[in-house]
């Protein structure tokens, strides 16, 4: 097991008060990288990495030499290799030449720079965040997958190489690796953070996501990085909703048993839990329709690249794009209209039933063996389609492998989600 603890909140407080602290953490993380990374393989290989990091840290120190320091001063951050980062190539887990993919970094990375971070490097992802073999291993057991597609970001945080990392989610790409690696994963509401500066897969879904080791760190990070964050506090326990119908039938038996134990614990702690009929039952979006939606937008995103580099795409991604080219814009517009309808329907149900959070396991089971599947979309995709914010809390273990507890909030009310998720997390300890 390659698990190392690193509290983001404590890390940030220490670095803001002393450059000596930053130097100590720099040495610590370079050493940890050398010891752990050859086994976990969370990062895209980079020549002269240590020299690049030392030079970057020196530039951060020079830029912010005066007090007060920025809120994330001196913190090392891993960045998923779909996200453009000046000075490093974007490969997106693919065989395409980096010069065909690499573009200027976007507003979110610039915001991170303004807050004083330094970048540990690019973290491993599946090919264009869709599918394909990855090198990254699960730090808990190296013969198991870390999940996909933000595999490297979650594994880097679990292994303690960096106290937080950035990923993206289309359908499950933050929730699955967070659950499998035993870290906190947060996917904000769709559109809450500008998604420029990213190699997109499906623009109607794609969202930045964060990984930290605990809810305290995620609470701190979300307030720093999510646009127009407004503190929320309410002195009561949230009302929890469990989706009725097909959704909860997707779980493996061990996961069902674990979830029932968690529900009992929450009830004993005074939480009100309701089972609620969902607006998506018998909806067109279940089954092939959501996949067609993603494929159709993938084909549009890759239109020019695919015409030039078709033979460099791996077969699974190639077939997805070819499938997407058969989908009309009219069909895609129907799916986009369905997103807004489901989003509004969910808000109506939450209001009428008095639900603060939807809850479920973050994945149908624990991490499969490495080289097989990298996660299940069934527990996450419908929320991603609706654009709802979600958190995976490390709250259980089955056969010594982590399983996340998922909390889903109302669209646009990310502050409430983070606050209530902290309350739930404390109750599940």
C-alpha cells in the first residue's frame, strides 16, 4: 500500500506563514515522488521534472515575496492531461502528436497560478478521457485499477504526492477514481467553473473536478476555486433522498450490504431518509441515448483531428467517433433539451419532497483488477447529464478496498452540497 496523508488545509496555512515551510514540503514531495511514483505511475513521464519544479517554485516565491501570501501559496497541484498547462505538452492519453493538441492554458489554470500554486505535472488519463489502457495503479493495492478517467489525479492525492489535484468529469471520471482510491472527489455543477483551456470530450457534460484527502480540505478548496462561492451554514441535519427504481438495482451485493449499514448509522444519528420516485424512470436518456449523446459531441470535437490522425486513435475511441458521425445535430439538440428538463424536474422533486441531498454509493462496487474496467457509469452518469454537483466521500471499505459514499446536490447549489457532505461525512466516521 502506498498511502500517505496530506492535509490540504494545514498545508495551506503553513505555507502562507513561512517560505521555510514551503521548502520543507518541496523536499518532502520530491522525495515522495521518487519513492512512490515508480509504483503508482500517476503522472505522465516528464524529462528533467525535478529541475522544472524547482525553477517553478523559485518563480512562485519571487512573484509572491511579500506578505500576505496568496491563499494557495506554495501548494503542489496535479493536473489531468486533458488540461492545457503552459510549458508542458497535452497528450490526452493518446498517440496523437502533442503539437496537434496543445493549446494555451485557460482561465481556471490562470486562477490557480494567481493563488500561488506550483504544478507537480500532468496526471494520467484514459485516451481523450473516454477509454483505453492506463499505466496508473491503485495506491491501496497495485493490482487494482485507480478508476478512470481522472486516474492519475486521484491516485496522486491518495498516495500523498500532492495534497490536491484537478480532474474532469463527463460521466464518471471524478466519482469513480475518488471512490476507488479512497479520497474525496468533488464535481461542481455544470458551468460553475469555465471549462476553457481543456481538451473536451462532450461539451454538454464536461466539468472540472477536484480531489483532496478529506472534506476539510475540499471545503477549503471549493471556496477558493468555485466561481462566486457564497458560504452556507444551517444548524440542522440534511434530509437525504434515495432514488427509487432502476438506479439502486445496479449495485453489487457487497455494496448493497455496506450501503444499508451506512443508512442505519445515519438514521441512528438522527438523519431523515426518504426513498423517492425519480423523474427519470422510463426516460429516453437511460440506455443507449446518453452514449449516443456523448458520441455525437465527441465526433464534433474531434472532427478536424480525426480526419488527419484517424489511424492514431485506439479502436474504442475511433469507433465512438465514427458512431458519433452518424448522429444529427437535431438529435443532439433533443438531448440538450432533455438535460434542461431533467435538471428542472430534479429541482422540483427536491423541493416537493424536502430533499437536501441525494445519496448512493459512488460506484457499484470497489475497484476492479487493473487492466479490466475502470468504473461504472450507472451511479453517476444521470447526475452528470443533469449537471448536478456531486461529492464522493471515503466512508467504507470492502475487502480492504475503498468505496465512496456519494452525495448529490441541487444544480447550482454547490455550497449546500459541500456543507451537508461534511455533516454526512462526520456521521459516517
